[in-house]
């Protein structure tokens, strides 16, 4: 049951750009370089590309097939796979919804820094400026305080931008992505070219590309690689299922999956050159090794990079370009996560798009206010860890189990190949039935064991309960309730047809 006429993408290019935009986000510019920095440079690159081919692209093909070949939003598509899996579709999109609430706050940070770039307001102490002036960070997770006015203003602007981008669904997104996907790539190329001209840049590049071979024997490296691939491709959030549901019936999803997966990886790889050349330059002017200049992903974007910008020619312009890039990278990921939720409610309950856009956006904005408070960074870090490590891996595991063991995988593979230029072999069946669920399960177990052994980030157990376990349990309960409704609607629709 869908409210109104079925809307498709304007073209294949629009779909590919939208899916690339969802996959490519802030994680490509700060999470990928930081993890690469942490786990042996070139060694992580080897593990990352292996993880992409072993699990990332097969899972992307799986999600495209759910949306396009099986048909519908995540709850509907998974409900068609098996009636008892409709709840999983809701769980997936609500995990993405929670992520959007704090992701939009990071966008607000970027919007504020875009303004600060004109005057280089962070001065000679970007770290103090970020934590004290921008975040006004308290000294404890329960010392919440009030929302910071400029962050709240930035949040309002970002949510207006997000909702306008999906106002008419695929029709609006098809137009927006031509700017929001191509512009950050153009800026990224400028930063890469400029980075190579900096003194000490090659020290950073060598650190980036030189493998520490012994790291490949570390389980943590492989956990980080598969985690980055799952997170970066936006699989497990229902986004790719929803986007694929707007494809015409005879679309080539295998070719699209390879294009999108490799484009996402290429963006992260190229971003590494921009980041590590700048880190080499920063290490050079600080007189320290490259290994000592980066502490965390967010610090890279809001502390280290501003410090680097201070020393660049045309510093204000470089700052403006960098934070415009962050904003345009983030917006596609943000509105794709919201669109997955909107598509689910529209298809299941026949709610008008305008109404559900405003309801979803309004609820997300209210939740996001927590992350603009003085303790916002702590809560953001905690919620992000639980949603990405536990929520994402759970969805990937159950989604592959649903299709691999409760559906005719071979028949689905043949249907995928009917309109695909590149045919997938039976290796895909093995990936869906065994490889992906095994990897997701191992990652999930590792995460659970880690949390049992010690609290994440040293946060109090009560904070973990409030910011981690309770939201996860609530999302599961809501997913089960909505899944039961979806199952009844699908049964009724089947009887009527």
C-alpha cells in the first residue's frame, strides 16, 4: 500500500549519485584516515579493500535486490522475504534514524566552523576553541547543562536543509545530489593537489601508504576494516533498500553496486592523501613525528585541520572550502537516513509525504537537542558506539540470515542477473549464507565482550544503560510492534490480490 503514485529516480545517474552520496560522508574524511592512521597505514588499506570485496559489495547487492527485485521499503521488502522479518526492516531504519539525530549536530559544528573560517576565529589554540568556545564541554556526562545557542541555530538550519532535500522524495533528491556529490569531490581534489605542495607532505604520504605488515596479524585491524566498510557503505540502515525501491523494474543492480562501492572506497582513499599530506606538513612545522599529530577523528576535523589551515596560504579560503566539503559530504548521508524512515511509513501506513517529513524531522530535531548541550559530545560518542557497533552488526547478521536461509537465494541471484551487465556467480550465495553472517556475528560478539569487560570510553554504567542499551531495546520493541502491523497489511494485500 503506497500513498500516491510510485516515484522513480529521474535517471540511473541520479540513483548512483544519491547512493554514492549516502555512502560517502564524514566517515570518509575523518573516520577512515584516523583508523588508517591508527592501524598501520598501508596495512589497513589492504584489509579495507579485502573487506570491501569479501563482504561490502555482496551486502550492497543484497540490499539493492531487497529494494528493487523483491520490492518495497525495508519493512515491506524484508516482510516479503519472510513474514517474521518485517520488524527487522523497522529496526534497521530506526537505527539509522537515531544516527541522524547526532549526525545533524556534527553538521551544525561544521556550519559554525564555516562561519568561523572567515576570521580564523579558532586562533592559535584550536583545541581550546573547539572544546571550550564551541562545545562549552562540561567535565562529566551527567553535567548536561543547557543547549549552546549557536549549535542550536546551526541545528535548525541543517534540519531545514535536510527536509527540503527530501521534500518530494526521489524527485527532489535527484536534483540535489548533482551538487552535493560533485562539489565535495571537486574541493577534495583541490585539497589533495594543494596538500602535495606542502613542506613535509611526503612524510605524511609515506606514513599513509607504507604497510606495517605485522598489523595484518592483529584481529583488531580486521575488525576495524569490516566495521569501516559496513558503516561507510550505509548498509544495515535500510537506506540502500529504500533507494533501490525507487529504481525501475529492469535496472542493473550489480553494476550499480560495484560502481557505488568502489566510488565510496576511492573517495576514502583519495581523502587519505589530502589528510596525510596535511598531517605531514603539520608534523614538520611542529617538529614531531607524523605518528604524534592526530588524536581522534573529530579532533582531526575541528582541531588538527584548523591548526593546519592557520599556516596555509589563503588560510580563510582553505577553511571555507574544507568546511563546505564537510557539510556537503554530510547532507547526503543525513537525508538518506531520514528518507528510509519516511519511505517506510509512507508505504506501510499511506501517510502523506509532507506530513511524515515534518513528523520525522521534528522528532529527530528534539532528540538532537541533547547533543547540543554541554555534555553533548559525551552522549554523541556513547550513542554512536552502540548504534553502529551493536545496531549495524545485528542488522547485517539478521538480514543476511533472512535472505540466505529463509528465501530462495539461488532464484534471487538469477533474477538479479536477468538485467545485469555483469553476472554474479554462486560465490554470492555463499557470501550471503555464510560469509556475511559469520563476519557480522563475530564483530557483534567482539563488541559485546568488550562492553562486558569494561565500560566503553570509561563512561559510568548508568550512562551506558541510558545512552546505549535502553535506546537499542526501545528501537527493537518499536520495530517488533510496527513489524506486526506490517505483517498484517502484507497478508491482507496478498489476499486482496
